[in-house]
């Protein structure tokens, strides 16, 4: 176990960023505050992983270790994510899947925090946030704050396949959603024989309820394909009769992380 665990530790250490710094949390912007909370969460998890790996490395050298460290080493030797690291939902707690996903999440966070004033236009991988529902809430709060609108007056409009070219205070670019059991064509959800269709660009736009256009159907957005975590329900455009009639029966849904 020790030799294999030591090898796994080396791979994990190489994959992880060298450091992960927490930024100032004093910002008044709801999105900036959200990003700061995400950074704190990410930093705590990063430090836990790093600390545990150091302890396992010492165990592999023959140093006396705690029961917790031995348990972590055992799980790593099996290619599984230690229980102490499972702080957010994942489609699979196998190290080969979980570790690259974590590294991608941390990299996105560092980039978003460095460009927090451009989040609306540069876009967010929604499924790569530790608390994606809270991000959607933060965008709603920011729009309400900017225009002096009541939160309960705001509803989401959705546009597929387009970018946010300028920050209008209402629109937010969302990256890499996936449609399951459907496809997107000319901005509308349509029937498809494909099990999955990637949607590289989507716009979430908060508008006053009185201005919402009837778009076709409501689709759930789940965190991942397990469909255990519902993030938000979107009104999406579709005029296809088959989709309107059979879409729900076919289990059409949007996935934030694959």
C-alpha cells in the first residue's frame, strides 16, 4: 500500500496548483462577494488536500501516522477520493475523474476572481463552481441592485448560442451547458437522437416579470448527469411540436457539468 500510495501522492501533488490564495472579501458587489466565498471554500479544500498528502508521504517513509492518515492512504491506494475531500457533489469520487475536475475548478476560480468585473461577458462554467445556485442568486441580486428592482419581480430569460458582448447589468454568459436527449438549433431546443449535445454559449438574462416572453417550455438544469442536484429551472425557446409534446417524457434536461 505504501508504495502505491506514495506514487498516487506524487501524481496528485504534480496535478494541483502550487498555491491557492484567498482574495479580499470586502467587495460590495454580490458577485464579488460570492467569488470571495468560493475562494475561501476552495482554499480550505486545497489546504486540506495538501496537508493530508504531506502526512501520507511521511507515512510512506515509515513515519508513525494517525488512523486518519492511514485511512486516507488506503483510499488513495484504491484510486478513491478520501472522504475528507468530498466537500462538494461529484459525478464520481474516483481520483482519475475527481482530481482533474478539482484542478479545473480552482483554475477557473483564480481566473474569475482576477477578472471579477468582467464575469458577465467572459462567462462562467456554472457546473465548475462549488455553489452554482448561489452564483445564479448573486447575478439576480446584482441586477436588482443596479436597476433598483425588487428581487421577486425578476425572472430569467435564456438565449442559446450567443455571447454577452457588453455588460448591460442584466445578462450573464454561461459556458458549456449540455443538453441531454435534445439539441439546440437556431437558439431553440429541438428533438434529437443524440444523447448529449454541448451548448458552448448560453446567456442568462434577468428581466422584469412583466417583460418575460413566452418561450416554449421549462427545462431543469442539473449539476451533472446523475440529476441529483437541481440548480435552476429555465424557460427555453422551442416551437417544435414534437418537443413540446414529448420533451418531458424523453427526459430532456440541461446539465451544467459533464
